[in-house]
C-alpha cells in the first residue's frame, strides 16, 4: 500500500517512529519539518516510486495523505 510505504520513507528521513505517523499528520504542525526536510522526502519518494513530482504540486502538500494521493495521481492509480 502506498500510504504505508510513504510512512516508512518519512520515518526514515525524519528519524521518527512510524507509529507517530498517520494519514492526517502535518509536516509543519505535527513533525516540525522545514522545506529542506520536505524536499528530501520528495526526492526519496520520487526514487522509490519512479516518479517526478512537479514543484507546484509540492507546495500543496501539507499531510502524509496528500503525498500518497499525489503519488497515486502521478502514477495514474486513481
């Protein structure tokens, strides 16, 4: 499942427990992630899922679920 793999990658990138993450976890409010953190996560996700994420789409991402939805959209899974 895409959401689970996204959580794995975020957990690895931010060095936090996967159990702290849910679909509605906010990068800024809940994880205190900065733009560099988000950039590194996006790069890891692009490599993992063999996709390219447009910068304008990155600006719209606020939660973990937003990323999972974006990946599905880019991969034409929804």
